[in-house]
C-alpha cells in the first residue's frame, strides 16, 4: 500500500470513528476493541491505531494503560464544567465578532441560519434521534455565528468545545421536545447579533448553550435513564 492510500485509510477511519463517537452510536465509556473497529470500518490495524491516537488528543477517547481504549466517559460534573467554559469562550468570540465582523460575515450567518431553519431537527424514522443533516447545519451555524471574531485560536477552542458538547446534545434530544424551541432560540441570537446588540446576543447565546445542561440534569433528577448510562461493553 502506498503512502497516499495509507493516509486516506487513516483519515477515513478517523472521520468515521469520530462521527460515531459524536453521535453516540458508540456510547460514552464503552471499550473500543481495535480488531472489531478494523472490521467495522474495513481498514487496517495501523489506521485504527492512528485514528485512536488523534481522538485521544481531542479528548473523545481515553487510553487506559494495559487496558486499551474507551470512548471518553460523561458525567454531570463534566457537563457543568464544559458548559461553563464554552459559555465563556463563545461569549468572547461573539462579542469580538459583533465588534469586528463585516457584511460578508453577516451574510454567512444569515445563510447558515436559513439552512438550519429549513432542515428538520429530528430523524424522520426516529423522533428521539437528531437528524444528521440538522446536526451538520447546526455546527455550521455556530461556526458562522462566531467566525467574525477573526481569531484562529478562539475558533480552535470553539471547535474543541463544540465537539465535546455534541455528545451531550445528542443525549438530550429525547428529553428536549417539550422543554425548548431551538429554532426560536437561534432566531433570537441571530436578530440580536445582526442588530449589533452584544449584551443581548451574549445573554441569549449563554441561555442557548446552558439549555442542554439544564435538560439533562433535570432528566437525571427525575430518574430518567440516559442512553449513556447503559453498562459499558465492547462494540
């Protein structure tokens, strides 16, 4: 196998495994058996090992000495801490974007918001799951909202935190239908941002980010079983 084919195989393994982790098709805390992953994604042992190494550096996989790899676990403490940090970083990004963003940025934001609003939020065959097209549009919307900040480092931190938050958002979907109107939340954030009302935009963004945390903590307090609380096991 030449270097290009090997690199393509590694990238494919990384992208597919990352997508399964973010969508919680591989549940948090589950053991990751390398040979089974090779079969699952039809790639080599080396490609899976490299993919796992990259995902470990992103915090989506945990390497355990003498025990192999697991999907990174979740917890209420982690969720609260993650949300707090994400609110701080994204509020900073949004303030800078409102202060510095140009018309091109506004146009990207409007286009991303329109695409998101016109995409069904839930999977047509299973209302308890997030629609994959919506999840992609949602990520693009949040990036478009912030990319006017013109700071590669802040946007890198946003991407890292967004990926970690995505697993929690996916787990909140079955409990969210009667607790929030996501489209209304997005419309409010966009309107305040385009009006260059930084104070209101940041407040609405913080409430939007914190909503998932409140929903999951409330569900747990009510004794509702979260998908990720299933016993850890191999794929």
